[in-house]
């Protein structure tokens, strides 16, 4: 994904604030963003924290894993799974979640957020 002029890199937290192979919720303005450190894959992901199934702020507490080569998160309440790369629902439903770019510099984690979301 390429940065646009409307994207801003926002400091989210320190690397140490996110459990390895787990997630945390980060609040940026009025947004709740689920931030995941998928250490087994050496990757970082960020999605909306709200599960679209019942509109609960819970994805940051979900289990992460892989479906084939696709990294995923499962809602802790409903077990619906979503791609951490694209946000597509992998459980066969038509709902999807928003994903965000993540950058790590000097043990600090940054999220790419568009101006209209702030």
C-alpha cells in the first residue's frame, strides 16, 4: 500500500507495550485500533477493534493465527475470523474490517491514519 498525501503516521506505542503473538487496543483520536505483534511471522498488523458481527470492541483480545498463508484474527466472542492483511472475513460472511499500515522504528510503533479518520 502506498502512502497518500492524506495519510499521517501516528505514534501508537512502544514495541514492549504489545505482547508477542498477541494484541492490544490503541486509541487514536476517537478510533479504537487493534494492534497485533505476530512475532512467529515477524510481522505487525492493525485493524479496527470493533467486530462487525455484534459491534463489540473486542478484536484486540482475539486469537491470532494463520489460515494457510493468510494471517488472521478470531473474534474472542463469536469466533468469526478476519484476514489481518485485507480485513476480509474468512468465515464466509460478507462483513469485513478496516486494516491499517504499521511501521516500527527504533522500538516505536506507528500507524498510518488518514486525515478524515482523525
